[in-house]
C-alpha cells in the first residue's frame, strides 16, 4: 500500500488501525470529496503518457518508488526524523 511504503521509508508510524478500502468508503458516508481522495489513493490509475514523454523529449524517470527512495533523506530531515 502506498501509505505503508512511504511510512516505512521515512521511519514513520501510521496512526490507528488499518482499514480496508470498503471500510474506509463506508466511513466516508457518501461524502464526494473524501471518496475522490480515497479513490486516488486506493485505486490503481494508469495513464497513457507515451505521447507526452516523446513530445517533451525526455523519459519518465525511475517512477515513484525509485524517486521516493532517492529523496527519502530530505523528507526525513524535513520531518525532523534523521
């Protein structure tokens, strides 16, 4: 899960018990904004970016996991957790 990956890499503890997506959706009680944010975090989103990357003349880079790992030290320092 995305938040678990970020928390582990930055040495953070997530507050509270884990919830399934269904439990989180039920707790949101139909609030559109919350459901949108949950969907952005909990559902895989795939976008066709080939046209964009060829248009700007560079590659997409190493991706989320590689980029986060590369910059984790900065985030730890920013959060005061060295």
